[in-house]
C-alpha cells in the first residue's frame, strides 16, 4: 500500500515515527522514496508499506 504523505511537517514527523516504530517491531516493511539524498521527512515523496508475515499474524491489518 502507498501511504499519502502529509504536507504538514509535524504530521510528517509523527507519521514517520509511527511507521518506523512498526518497522522496528517487525510488523511492516517500509520503503521511503525521497526527492533528496536522505530520508529526512521534508524530502520524502512516497512511502510504500507492506505487512510482514508477523504483522499479518497479529491481526494488525490497519495501518
């Protein structure tokens, strides 16, 4: 699934933190596509999120 990236920088930071936390827990795979050379929230254009097998097993289908 592709997640819409908010225009508001505070919302961007919060969303990235949530996605990174879920990634650290092994629930999702997250790929950031940025316009710049880093994954800084101001450069990110697209985010692709997919559930890992562990994420599917926990029943957390809602991202």
